[in-house]
C-alpha cells in the first residue's frame, strides 16, 4: 500500500472503518484527500468487495477485480 506524505499520527487504518455489514481490508491514505478504502462484506457468500473513493462506491464480485482497480488508479504498487 502506498502512503502519500502523511505523518504517522494522521494515517487511518482499515480497522477504523468497520461496520455491521463490512469489514475494512485495506486503507490507502492520500495527503489532502479522503482515504481510499477496500472493504469486504461480512454476510455475503461468496463475499463481495467494496471500494470507497471519496463519494464513489464501487462493488466487485472478486478480490482480484478490486485489487486490479486499485492498481490501475495508482493506489497500490
């Protein structure tokens, strides 16, 4: 995961975004912008993946598709 110029005390972790329906899996911190989150559903079988990028939410049926999206956007290296 790439962390872009944030002091250690300002970095968010994926566990900061747990909810009843989703478990945080990955958090890409960006300086001056909201973090990009990768979350996995707790109740779906098979689980689906949710990427939250600002106000956009994108759903993927596989982990591979979600990771490819994050790599294509430059959030993961």
